């Protein structure tokens, strides 16, 4: 739609909302009546469909129209819940890409739980400012009973993808927004685990909004279908460290992350001397200190570290090993879903440093070797890499909106070198 067409559509929605406010739903002509009663031309002319008006009716039972902000419980608790959930695991590899999409596209992107409580958000500076003013932040409650008709609440009610445009929202505070939302389902049970929502302001509405939403929901659901079974030791250390054992998230120190890395990548086991060399190198750290570190970690793992040689006894799923397997299989798209950042970038362990450099170099070479603009863009959104930016500038067509961003970042990076 052109800007003029969008403005006319916004005005029609606004007029329908005002009519509902002053006269009630009985005065509105709704879309999707029984087929025999209306012709197609009349349906096309109607401003608001029946699902929206029914949502307005439900909203009126608990939400004052003058409400300006959704209730917010706890941002920190919501973010922790997301990190510890299967949904958080499945989405983790996509978060850098979603964050970059939101920032470069002037969008607000959110993932919420099955009750429409926001767990994770990302957005441009402009959209973040708008979002915070209405409680569209982690911990914000966006069910219909809290804030009225909106895409998250309606998608969960219908159990289907929806778009809510401008004054289709129940409260005026959100009348400047357009939102695209779809449920995220467990691929085995079809249970709804949450929703993905992409929003912007109404004048930036595009049919691609829903296309993009469904695309990323599909990718998250694909990751859910291959998530590790419960009971394993799961190590995700290429990005924000996350370790789970027997379904519980462990709170570990950086040294314990290093120790797990060394043990996981040496499944045959190590002597105490070899473990010390891999972990500390030439640092003057005593064997008794190392034994104490192993003992503490063994307690976290319910005794599941053997000695003579030192090795992990539970079944381990390690993102480093999965990334390497996917590289060998040529699945570069899957690699970039898993590789958020280099392995434990703050570690000075000789063994960890070797694997960090090896893995990053292998991922980088695979991405550059494909000469695929989508892969290059995803890699460039996470890492400052001059060669990647130069290749992107060479391959992107002149009209691509990403080209000015690439040129600007390349120039900045070149000046810093």
C-alpha cells in the first residue's frame, strides 16, 4: 500500500473504533458474515472483521479504554524464565539476527509465553522508546484481559497468526502500531509454547511483516524439533554461557565453564597433569586448586565426573561439537543459528583458546566461501569482519536497503584499523 492508502485505511479503522465506543458493536457492519448475506464488494469495504470486534467485546469486560500501559511484573524474572525454557533454547541462535533485524528495520520484535507475558524484546532506538512507554518490555502482560485487543492476545485466543492494525487495538495508546503475531508450537505435541510478535508504527505496514513473522516462527519450531532430550548435560558456550543438567540450569563460574569445555572435548579422559596443562597452561596454579575446582563441579553434576582418567560420565550435547558437525555436513545456515559468539571469549585457557580460534575461523571460512548474501549479512550482524563487509558490498544489488549500512560499517571499521 502507498502512504495515502495506509492513511485511508487507518482512518477507516479509527472511525469504526469510535463507532464501537459510542454505539456498541451492534452498530458496526462486520466482515465475514454468512456468505449468502453479503457480496464480496461489500465485505471488502468493511473496516473491521468479526474477530476484532469480538475481541473488543471481551476486552470491554476488564480493560478501561483510557489504559495507557500494560502491567509489568518483572523484567529480570521474565528474561531468566526465557533463558531457562525450551522456547529460549530453540530461539537462542536466532536472537542476534532478530535483534539486528529489529534495529535496522525500525521494528520491535518480541517473544512471549503462552499467557502473552513478554519474555524477550529487541528494537530500534525509536521503537524501544515507544515500547517502554506502553509496557512493551520483558515482564509486560499483553493478554486481552490486561490491555485489550492486541496481536499477542488475539493470536493466542485464535491459536493462529493474526495482524492487528492501528485502531483495531482496543486501547488508544497502541493505535499508532501495527503488529504481526503467530503462535510458536511444539512440533511433537502441537502445544503452544508462546508467540512471536513483530511490530512497527502503522505507516510502515507491509505484507512482508507477516511473512517475516511466519518465517522466524518456522525456524524456532524447527529448532524445537531437534532440542536435546532431558537428562543430558547440555553446554551452550558459543554466546552467553548456558549449562543445563537433568533439566536444571546450573549457575557456574567462568573457570567451571572452561573445565567443562576441556572435559567435553576430551571424552576419552585426561590425567590430572594433562587437565592442568589444558586448563592453566604455564600459570602457577597448584594441583590442589585444580582438584578443588573438579570437586566443586562434580557436586553440581551430582557426582558425574569420573577420575583416573578425569572425564564426564553423562551424555553431553555441546554446541561446539554440533557446530563442527554441521560445518562438516555443509549446513552453514544451521551453523549460524547456533554460533552466536566465539567460544568463551574471556578465557585464557590454552585449550579453549585453540578451539575458539579454530571454530571461529572455520565458521568464517564457510560463510565467506558460500558468497551468499543472506549468510554474509547474518555473519556481519554479529561480527565486525572487514572482508565479510567488502564481499557483501560487492554482491548486494544497488537497490538493496542493506547496502548503505554495509558501506557505512565498512568505512567505520576501516578507519579503526
